[in-house]
C-alpha cells in the first residue's frame, strides 16, 4: 500500500475548508483503491474537480463526472493548466447520473467501450474493480451512489459525503414501487409508515443548516438581528399601509445596506427608507415604538434558531443512517458480506457536513476476481 500523506502538495489553490476535506478524503479513497486493487476511482458530482485532482496526483486514475458542463470544463482546464503531466490520468465526463446511468457507465468502462480509460489503467490493477466516491454529492446523487454499489458487484467500495438534503426526492410510501432518494431502507420506510410520518423539504433543509458550533455568538447575534430588522420593517410597512418596492413573494425589496445600518432598528429602517426613496415616511419616534413593542420577538427568533440548529444534526443522522441501513439490509438479503461505516472524517466546526459513508465488499484475490465477478 502507498504511504498515506497527511498533506498533499498541490498547485491548485483551495480554500482551507476544501483543502482539509479533500486531503482527508483523498487518503481514504486512495486507501480503498489500493485495498481493492481498483483500476480507477470515479468522482461523482466532481464539480470543480478538487478531489479528482488530488487523487490523480496521488497516481489514482480518475473518471470525474458532473452534470454541469461548466464544472466539467472548468475542472479539466484547471487540471491541464496546473498539472498537465497528469492530464492522461483523468477522464472528465459531463453526464447527469442516476442509478441506471451510473451502473451503465461502469459497465461501458468495464467492457472497454470508453477508449480513453484503457490508456489510463495500469495492468497491475483489476479490470473489474472500481471505487465510487463523491464529496458533497447533492440530494439524490448520493442515493444513486448507494443503489449503484448494491446493484453492481464491480463497484467494490463506496466513499461518499452527501449534502443538500432538501433536494432529495422523498418517497410517497403509498407508491412503494416508485424510486425515491429517501428513505431507502426498509427500517426507516416502515417506521415512517407506522407513524404516518415524513420529513418534507423544509425539515430535510434543517440538516443543511450551519451548525451552532460553526458560528460565533457575535455572528449569530448579527444574523438574527438582521432578520428581525427586516421582518419588523415589513410589518411596519403593512401596519401603516405604506407602498414600497416588493419581491415576487410580496416582501419589501431592500438592497444591501451599509454595516452601520445594523446598529439599531431605527438606523436600519432609516437607511432602508432612504434606499427606496421614502426618507422620512416614518418618523424616528414611531420606529422606536415599533421596536420596543416587538423586541421580545428577537428572543423568540433566537429560540427558534437554536431549536432548528439542534434538530439539524438529528435529521441528517436519520438520512445517513437510512443509507447505511439500506446497504446492510441489501447485503443480508443477498447473503453477502458488506462492511458499512459512517465516519466523522472532517473537523465538524469547519465542515458541518463531516460524515462520510463508507461501504466495502470483501477484498478479492486477483486471480479469482474475474471468475467471482462473472458468477455474481
Ligand atoms: C455541491 S457540488 C460538489 C462539487 C465537488 N464535489 C466539491 O466538493 O467541490 C455538487 C455537484 O454535483 C453535481 N451534480 C448534481 N446532481 C448531479 C447528477 N445527477 N449527476 C451528475 N452531477 C450532478 C453538480 O453539478 C455539482 O457540481
């Protein structure tokens, strides 16, 4: 096995948070590629290709797939500009993936129907062994990775970090034959069914909320005060029946205000009124009275925010445990052995989506690989 580095040298600039995540994930994925003698790893929802790049400079042949051609082109151009010597180790594809198309792609690669891949693969690796990975694979993309791992024996390991849980399609349990991104496991499905329960996008959205640990108290106070000021000004406008520019949802349209506007509600309202050409439409004493009468709402908002922030990790854990359960249930139904783990891979303070789902099929000895996979 290649030595695991704690930090890779890179010419591609990355924010600290991304670098921390990509470094750790690279080590883990590379470990799985080595352990399963995989011929390549597939970065699903590769985006700007940071993970692809780091794995490629660690000598892992990579297929990077993203549905957005801007991402694919940007990723390819950056890689060729910074490290042209690894250009032939990476294939960039623009494709929107679901379970069927991901399995189809593995199949095409394995049949030698993707000529670029043949040039990338070393003869020391097993043709029919692949590792699928994704960093912040949003919504149903993570579910597709789980289902593809279950369906295709040639995907020997899965290393995935999810995100954007609000984008998941959630199953209507009265239509059990439809395919949804959540819930996947029988356990969570039957639990939902028993309690006539579901999450819905707003609840799942809580799982994407920034955790309490990730924001300082000062940041939190400013954020909530800003929301309180905006809501109160909306209320003042509707209470006094004032006209003003509106968003499609009917809220007052207030453009960016300077920092000093946030020192008090009166200042905020005065800046906002002047911005929409209504300076003096509400006098200072009236604004102050509205603030005094409604200040208690700021406390209520703090409580709501805290409750949401505390619920977020619970919702996220249900979604992640559901994926892990689906992997375990399908392995035990098929009588096969699959190792499943949820690891706290990243520092939770800087990377709120810090849990990585790892699934591995038993490691095959090279001689038996083809025979075993063909009989599977
Ligand atoms: C949150 S970004 C993560 C990008 C990258 N992995 C990273 O960590 O920087 C998710 C990416 O997945 C891509 N994506 C979303 N749904 C997809 C799908 N069904 N098939 C392929 N790519 C998809 C998006 O275009 C986006 O670039």
